[in-house]
């Protein structure tokens, strides 16, 4: 039996929209395929961006209004990559149009917006709706996730996860929508980067019960592109100190980092889990390196360093001796979405799914509590 073709529309043809188009264009990179995405329609508010996208992807129909795209009967699924303030309108419209979709984080500009989206989705259980998060598809992350799921860590002592980059180190970088509350939301960097930090912990069941948030605004104003200065309204950096567990017998601390101003980091995602039987850590800064520390009573405690090759969740043509990178993680995420859409969660070729709507809800509960924690300078219980 041949591949099932899923016709996609892309709403928002910027950086990540182009990444999806690239992943779809080289789908033959994957082995043992039974499903394939095909982008047939696209929409962007910028006519220049839309024209460039359509020119780079022959056969794609362009639409100036996303409602026109949603009305196309041959579009089965969507990728929606729009600013946070547009999530509620665009996501609910997609749901009402009966389209499956993968949307960008944080899945609503705030908690109220997230609840509106989830309320609409509750009326359409037939739709597959997921949120974007690609870093956990790196081989090192997948190995740690598998160890944790198998109970190999023993009792968890501490968890750390985060995304660090330095794209805003330059104080003269012009302001954009992510620095304005009206378009990014009050979460600031938590809304933009937070799902990268919470995806794996939430999937492993590490749900925070409280949070002490340290939020920082580093750059107060930026050039407005018109010769003047504009205020930076959103948080640049966030460090969330959380408690996980329901009792003193199983609780542990968890530190989550989301930083736009982290000196020396181009775009570093990391995951560290310390346990009584096994500790593990991985960072995209060293994408071939997985560090494991198995503990045996009376034996030396030493980190074991494993050099990773191309060992992806969905097998690919790349030989195992070669490197795995960000475009590969993007394609693996899309393979997971298409696999689940075509085969259902129980029929997927591997068990790791994209971020679920429930996990976006948990992230909003955490970020909302973090805002209150920073405002009141105290530990806040997460509902």
C-alpha cells in the first residue's frame, strides 16, 4: 500500500514556516514511510513573504486571508505560526473549519486565551491538534526520555531543563513583536521559549506543584526602526525554581530556564536528570554527546561519555556515523505529527508524541503562577 498523502496549508510563512516546507520537501530522507505531508496552500499577511514562499515551493496556492485558506476543502491539516496575540482567533477558526493542525507555542497569549482554544477543541475530539517543540527529538534527549520512562533513574533527585540563547545581547537590535505585551503577552520569554523547557518534564510526569520565579528585564529600550527608541515591555530571562511531587517521600526540585540573553549561547537546549540509580545529561551545544552516571554502591562514581551518531526516532537514510542537527529535529517532529494523524496514538511507529493541548494548559498554569510569584516575590502554588 502506498503512502497516505496529507495536504497541508501553512498560515505564517516566516522562519518556521520555511523550516516545515524544507522538511516536507526532503521527506524521502525518512525510511519506511507510510505517510507524507504535501504543502498545497499558504497564507501570510506580507505579500512579499507569501510570494517568496510560493516561489520556493512550486504548486503552492497563496492566500492573503487565512479564512480563504481554511475554506479550501482539499486542505486537511495546517501549520499555524503566527504571533501569540493571533493564536486564539486563528486556532479556533481552524478548529471550527475542521482542520487538524500543529500550532506554535504558547498556544494562546495567556491562560484565558488558552482556555478558549481548549474549550473549542473539546467540541471536536475528532481533530488532532498539537503544539510545536522539536528539541526533544535529538537522539540524546530521546535516550534520556527512554531511561526515565523505564524507571532506570531510581528516585529522582533533581531535574533541570531549559533553552538559552543570546539573540538579544545586542542592545541596538531593533525592537520586534516579542518585546511588546500586546503581541507577545506578559509571559515574555516564558511564552516564547517556555514550551522548550517544560515539554519533556511534563511528558515524564514532572508537574510542578509550586514555583519561585526570578524574571529579569535586561534591556529597557530598543531602536524602533524610525530613528527613535521604544520600550521593551516583556521579560528577557526567566529562571523558575519548582517543587515536583506530592509528599516529602517523592518530591524533588526542578529548575527551568528560558533566556534570550544568555552570554555565549547561540541556541542551547539542555536536559539533566539526577537520580539515585542513574543520572543523565544532554545539551544541543554538544549534540553528539550523551553523559550517563550509573550508580552502584561501593563503586566509583564516574560520568560515562557516549558519542552519539544519527539515531533518530524515525529511521532516516543518514548513516549512523554522521551528525544529527536542528533541521533533522524539525523533520522528526513533523514525522511524529503526521504519524499520529495517519495511524492514531496507539499505531505510531515510535511512542514520543508532539506536545498535547493538555500539556499547553499545564504550561499556562505554571507561567501564570510564575508571573504572580515574581510580582509578589514569593513561592506560589501552581493550581
